[in-house]
């Protein structure tokens, strides 16, 4: 076993000058593993030669892999604006700078600067939300899933919650309305059928143990054909006639009128608020275009009840979330929706997208064949199920590569596009114009002119 004797000792090995600029502790840990593995390979007869420089290279390779950030920047050229796998909504850098001040200094998170005593964490966001939506009060939790859980647990523990069968949805990442309800302690009372639910179904299901009429946004599916559902404004009426709570888990929730006729099927939060509902909740990072959060707005006495639930302590949000949300709501309040990337992308005209496509096409003309395609995409994130919006894409064609090979190569350089009709596309609906040069370089470097 001559090879075994040639294996370096860890403490001597890590002193090699090749490791000079690395952390000795981490090099030591990795070197120990590499040397142990190599020893086992020798004993098992899997290795017949030993080269110290290979060992050094292996340690450096593993070291570099470990310290490269796992969470990385990606260019979203899929056209899906609220892309759940790619981080949903983006924060504008200038808006982030305002939150940075709060995160990097002491602040009045729970301190009333006027009175000089303990203040309320949620007060910072309540004022702007009241002004924008006309709600009486508001609270913010970790995400919309926790908002649903908190509402049900607070008002419907061991009590019945009436929900239409057509709304018992499962949303990506295994959020199932019936299961969440069971976990919260609420008793589900299903009404109607998959395709049809009527006002009378709600009325007939109400009994002494009913606490709430709940409506859930269908998010990732839609029913076509012979259907009828009861709008939230009508659910509000039925509930308030009977002194019950009405609650809409709106899912995405948006504060503006959506373009491309989407507003007909998907009214804004502001429209629903005209009917003075008891409670509504929605995500902070879907069409609101801010940070991960669940926002609950509605009647003051109900929000006060939510604040008394011990669960809130586990679901509460921190100062960074509150700072970002406050800025986001303020931008909407001031009509500056251009400061919200999600909404800006949604509202960019196809003419502007066309110009950007032309610019990239021009810069790639010596590299590959391209064509500009007028097509459609979706907003995503369960915001507007089955609804398409217009977009412009650039298809890339290389002599020696099929579309799925192009997709894979670019993806490994963090440029994610999509394949449509057997063509690889870069969709300008989600491409930040400041990334055009970067995209050109990635294509040049990963595929070149093959
Ligand atoms: C997305 C969604 C949720 C979950 O919201 P998160 O912010 O992802 O926790 C709950 N309900 C509906 C209807 C949704 O669309």
C-alpha cells in the first residue's frame, strides 16, 4: 500500500502555499473529507495513482462551490411577471434604499415618538392602507397563507365556515384550503357544486354554529361553460344580514384597474372595499408588487381580535417588510405605480417591448438568426387564471442547437427563457431593459456563433 503512505497528512496539507488566501478552518474541513475519501478509494482499489495537485484542485473546487452564493440573480425572460419559482415580485432599488435606512439604524418600530412610550408595530402601515382602501384597520403577517390561517383560527375555531365547492382550491406549494381550514380548527361547510353556487346555497347553509362566509380566489384554475358563482359583494350582503363575518382570501390582490380587460374578471381591492366587507386578505408579493407578506384589511373590531391571538406573535413581520410595504402602498397612493416593477412590466406597451426586441436583435445579428414574435404570456402567481396578455418575444435560432439545448445552455448562465411552438424565446414582458447588454453577452459567451 505504497499509495496510502503517499497520502498527505491534513495539518501539513493545509499549509501548502496554494491555500494561502483561503480560510484555514474551512480548507481544513474540506481537506479532511477529500483525504478520507481518497484513502477509501485506495483501499477499495478504485484508485491506482495519486497526484497531490489533483487533491489540491479538488479541495479548491469544493471550497469555491461552497462559498458561491446559492441564491443567485437570474434574468427572467419567461414573460411570466409574478414568477413564483423566480422570486415573484421585484423591489425597485430606490425603494429598497429607504428600507435600508430602517434596517441599518434604530427606528420607531414599536415606539411612539410623540408620546415617548411603547407604540404599535402595525401602525406604520395602517395609516397609508386606510387612506388608500378606506379600510378601518389593517394588520400584516408573514404571508397570505398565514393571514388565512390567522383569520380562521381567530374567528372560526370549532365553528362552521361556509365555502363554495368551486373554491376549495390547492395552490402551488401544497396550500389546500380544506387542509388549512382543518389545521386552523375551523369546520368546513361546503356548499354548491363544482361549477355552480347560488346565493340561496349560502343562505340555506347558515345555522347557529356558523361564524363566517368565506370566499377564496380560484388563483390557478378557472371553470368554463355552464357556471355560476356568487360575487363577493353578494356574499358580504348575505353575511352582514345575518350578523356573520364575510372574508375574502383574495390571493393576489391588486390596487389598480388591470389592463387588457382583465379588470372585468378581476376587480381591484378598492372596488371590493366599496361594499364594506368584514375582512379581506392578500399577498404582498403578487400583484401588489412588494415584499413577501400577508395583508389583512377590514373592520376595526375584527382586526383588534386578530391582534389578540397568540398566533400573531409567530406570524408577525419585521421592520424591513413593514418599511418596504409602506413605501409600496405610498407609491400607489401617490399614483406613482411606475415605481413598482411588477406593475410597470404589466403596463408597458407592446410598442416599447418591440423597440427593446429590435435593439437586442440588432446586437445579435452576427451571432444567430432571430425573429421578433408578437405573442401572449400570463401574469402568473395565480393572479389571473387562464388570462393571456399580449407580449413581444425574440426567438433565437442556432444552426447546431435545438431549442431545448439553447434553453439549457442559457439557463446554466442564469438566463431563463421559454420554449413556444418549438422555438426558444426571450420574452420582453419581463426583461429589464438595463439587462439587454448582459443578455447579449451571455448569449455570446455561452453559445457564441455555433
Ligand atoms: C397565493 C395565494 C395564497 C397564499 O399566499 P402566500 O402569500 O403565497 O402565502 C392563499 N390564497 C390564495 C387564493 C392565493 O392565491
